């Protein structure tokens, strides 16, 4: 931990850069891999969806394993193993052995990302000064936000200009660059260690961090609501005949997050998570209402701004809460617990929401999700908000 309170150190920049490169590969592929499965292997719609979703299932598996083992293996070693596997599995896309092998590749690629990103999340939580934890994680999360805007743009652009071989080559090159950059990262290992007696018996605390579960549940619910935007905005825009405006939706969303996070992160450090979370619930819900009632491109893009101010800042805030509640030697499990909840919401949300679409319009769906967001504010209050209000925000790091 930096005693002088400096945030923008070499190590912070490196770990944020590595996270950006990994997330870039994920979002670059996620928008085109289903189309590739259909065109190359004649996959059905359900098989194409499985090819896309197995990456997140793999990421969940990787996080479950890494959350427990990261303190045993060491944080930097875990990162290197994850990044090496991430590059190796990226190379598997060049091997064409049928749809089943592509599904296996997606699962393994996701597991490698889960392992490496859990390590980067743990490392960044360790190197950020305690008094700037909210601000620092906000800046760190911006690396993922940039990737969510740039990755899909590159993927869609290249898919129309080049073949998939060039796209897979770019993903492999980016993965190797991430591994090379990580060589310059210095990671002070945690001095605290787990109780050896606890290592000999199975318990829930070996898989997830109990202190992080309440805020993780809140994260899962809001991620579920956001998955309805992430997965169905394209279909909705076709229905509204606003495809061109929708192509800029995530760019506007990302800009909104990038401009606001420096302020919201600092606000959290000074005033606490409640000062960020409660307004964010309202903004997220308002964005969904505006999206559900959109009649033109301006309304659609304005909803992107509000959703960015809402969900975009809630995501980094809940991650900061998870690590602040946790002793330093269990930050790996806390980070893993947070991302598991995020992945469950984003990964399984589209599957569940898909059933609702058969019975209602997209407009009605987004209005219902807005109501769910507002109800989840009550969940946040009961799980964490009331404790923070009472002055029981976090326990000291040890």
C-alpha cells in the first residue's frame, strides 16, 4: 500500500492497461463470435448463443478457482498464469475442428480471463492507497469501460473489412502484449496468510468472501437489469427503426461513465458509498424509463447517458465496497465474489429475460427493469446502506 497516497503509479497504470487489453479482446469477440459460428459451422441460433455465453461460464469457473488459490499461488504468479493461458487459448481459435471444439475454446478462454482479471482486480485493490480506494477503483474500472466501447467497434468494423483469421490474429497479438506488459509489474504480496486449519477443511469461505456477499447480491441484481440493455438494444433499435442511433449508444454510455467516475470515486471516498449509490439507482431507473419510451434517436442516446451515470458508477462503487469490507489477505476472494455476481447477472440475465420477451414488448420490458432497479435500492439499503449510515461502513484493513 502506498503510504504517500499517490494513485497514478507505474504499477497502477500497468495493471489498468493489462485489464484494458484483456477486456478489449473479450468485447471484440463477443459481438461477432456468434455470427462466425453460424457462417463457419452452420450453427443454430441456440448453438450460436451458447458459443457466446460459454465464455462467461468459463469466466465464472476461473474466478471460483482463483478466488481460493490466489493467496496460495501468489498474486503476480496467478496473473502470469492467467495471462499465459489467455494467450494460449486465443491461439485455439485458429484450429477449426467443429462447433464443439469452438465451444470448448470459448469456455477455456473465459476461464483464463476469469483467472487473470481476478488477479488484476486483487492487485489493483492492494496497490491503491486506502484513503483513495473508491477513486482508484473508479479509474481502474474505466479501463474496462473504454474496452466496452472500443472492442465492439473494432470487431464489427473488421468483420466487414477482413476475414476472421485477421481478427483472431489481432486478439492473439493483444493477448501477448498484455502478458509482456505485465512483466514490468511489481506486486507486493500480502503479509497476512490464511489459517492453515481452515485450508484443511471445506467451507463456503474458501470459495467466496462472506463479507462481500451482501454487496455482491446487489451487484447481481443491477447487472441483471443492465443485461437487458446490453443484449437486446440491437433488437429494440430495429423495432424502433433507430439502428443508426443505437450504434452510438455504448459510445455515449462509455463517455458518460468516463467523465463522471473521477468525481463519483472521489465522492465515495469523502462521503461514503451511499452518496453515490442512491442517486445512481434513480439515474439508472430513469435511463431505463427513457429507453422504454424512446421515440427518436435523441431520446435513445439520452437514455445511454443516464444509464452510464447510473449503472456505470454503481459497478465501480460496489466493487470498492466489496474490497473495503475485506481484510487485505482476502481481497482476492472479495474481488472474485464481486465478479462472480457481476458475471451471473450479465451472463444469465439475457437467458431469463428472453423468456419475458415472448410475453411483452421491449418497451414494457425496460419499464419493468426500471422498477426492479428501484426495488434493488431497498435491497442495497438492507444489505449495506443502513450499516454505512450508522457509521459501520468498513472494518480496518489488516
